[in-house]
């Protein structure tokens, strides 16, 4: 290798622009923000849910007992709707990372599947919340 | 060259694995959960017969596992939020211990109350 | 006698076993050197300072990335056996030598270089050594680019575009440099799935860093800085 002046090599390095972040980088930042925000919200929801489960197990787990507590319970409905929303955001983003890293699956097709899972969780979750409220 | 289990054999890595696998398991469980609750649309009796099905020991065991998984994912997640948002301190390693303890406690509470 | 299993070949190859006399206070680098000088001169490996300052001797010892000059055989030998392989996550040139270029390319892609905001005509920048930013920089500035963290990171294995702990750690020290003039570009460079957001806090990098740096903490800092910039519409 013929010799090059140190200053020439240094200049080459300095002239290298940082490669522009991928086209999806900004969206990925927002996915991260959504994941953490939904996580914080879910922390509260899950604590309430766990407490409710433990209470329910002690005070009767029959269909009648459960529905007695949830039917017409507007606050409960609001809680479960918020809970379902948070899950519909949180779970698909987590599954997306898993698929990318362990299945090597990347790109638009994965994003579509993940969006579909989010929609399905949202719809069926709302249905479940309504089912015990109505 | 690829890393194997020897490179991964440290507590924080196990915490990651538990967190990811518990999240996956919960995601798989959720559709069933929503379906089961949705059965209430067909009336109280339908929900009741479903709940009687869950009285089986194997199902009860699965329920304990699910509560454990949920508690583990929650406490692991709180640990991650602390690591990512709070100033870096050396006690972050013991966060793992607290998280594991909290998860176990919740699971035990559930199991004992069954 | 030690039974030393050494990787020979390139990306494909195999382990060859050598018998090396066991000595007191022997380091793994001593073992590799003995093999090359006294048994098999065709063995290729890297080293430079051999006293734990340069990081050139980093290799995989019994599955874990370490500086071989700073690793006592007594500490890692399983009975009388050691396995020595090149660093993971990097292309193997020959035997224990890896191609380090992607490590440095990624440092460049993360904008891991200082971008001046003043000229020689401006006065000296005044940065208090006890300022909070300086404390943050101090925690991460000692990186010598040895590649142990990069070799230890599973996200690097799973995500070929991931910039990696060393590049991101360096970017974080520059984000905190009050003299630097490229904050916006740097935050953009480290954002996304190829950047800091791919880190899953495995903490392997922090666990293995021979200089006790915690790249995980630096990456967490980048996550916060990038999220804040995105929120404010500055990304």
C-alpha cells in the first residue's frame, strides 16, 4: 500500500457524511415512544387487573358473580376500554421486534401483519368489555 | 462467528428472555381471553359453563402460570422503564432482584388464594 | 498441560487442539503467543501493547469476549481446557483475526466525530469539569474501540444494520459536548431500528466492557434525547 499523508486520510474521514437514517427512522422513534407510553399506562391497568383477579378469586368466580360486578358498571367499562387500547398498541409493537430479530422478518409485510393484529386485539377486546358490561 | 449461551449467561440477559417470552405467551393467550369474555354476550349461563370448564386442575395450573407471566412481564417492564428513564445508578442490578421478587409474590398470592 | 482449542480458518474452519505448558500467572495472550512461536507459526492473531491499554488482543475465550492479555488462564480455564476463537459478530479474516471495518464504519454512521461550531478566532470554550454534561461524558469517554461490546451484543447478531454499543456510546458523549455543532444531525443518525431504539437492554455490553463503561446507559440517554427531539418536532 503506497503511503498517504496522515492529513489526507484524516480529511477523507472528516468528509464522510453520516449516512442518512433509514426512511422509517422517524416512525420507529414514535413506535418506541408509543411502546413506552402504553407500557406506563398498562403498568397501572395491570396492577388494578391483578388486584381485581385476586379479589374475584376470593369472592366468587361464577358467571353470575363476575357479571354482577361488571354489568352496568360504567367506570369499569371505561377502564377496560383504556386497557384494551393500551394493549392494542403495546403488544403488536413488541411482537414486531420479536419477528424482526428472531424470524428475520422485516419490511412492509410485517408492518401490515402487526397493524392487523392491533386492529384485531382492539375489536375483540372492545367486544369482550362490552359483553360483560351490557 | 456467533455467540452461544456462554455469552448470554448473565442475569440481565435472562431478564430480557423472560420479558420477551412472557410477552409472547400473553399475546397468544389474549385472543382466548377476549373470546371467553365475549361469550357473556350469549348470556350468563354460557359464561358460567365456561368458568366451570376452568375448574379443572390443569386449567387452574395454567391460570397460575398466566398470572405469574403477567406479574413477571409487568415487573420486568417497570425495571426497563427505570433503566431507560431514570439516571443511571449502580442499584440497577438489584432492580432485577426486586422485579423477580414482586413477580413471584403476585403469583404466589394468586396460587394461595385459589 | 493446558488443552487449548483454537479456531483455525476463516468463516469456515475448525478448532485445532494444542498442548501448552501451564505456568503461573499465565494470561490467555501468553498461551496464544506460545502456540504461534513454539508450536504452529501459521497461527494468525492480533496484539499490540499486551498490558491492557490498546484492546487489540480482544478474542472470544470460552464463549465470552475478553482482552486476552488481561485474562488469567487460571480464571477462565475449565479444568485444563480453554477454547479461543475470534470475536463474534465480525467477519473472520484468518484464525483469530477479525475484520474490524464495520465497527468503525458504524461509528462514522452514528456521526461519532466532533463537529466544530466555533473557529480559531473565537475564544476557548469553557466547560467546567464538574458540570453535569461533563460527568456524563466522563462515564463513557474512555472507550478505545476494542469491539468487545460489539462482539457481545445479540442485537448486533440479530440486526445487521444495528450501529452497536460502541458507536452509540461515542455518539452520546458527543451529544453531551456543549461545544459540538451537529446535535440535530447526530440525533437523526442514531434514531430508529438501526440506532438506539433497537437496544433491548440485554446489558451484555456493559457486563463485558473491559473499561467498565456502560453503553446501555449511554444508549438509554440517546433514547431519551431522540424521543424528546421527535416530540418537539426537531428530529
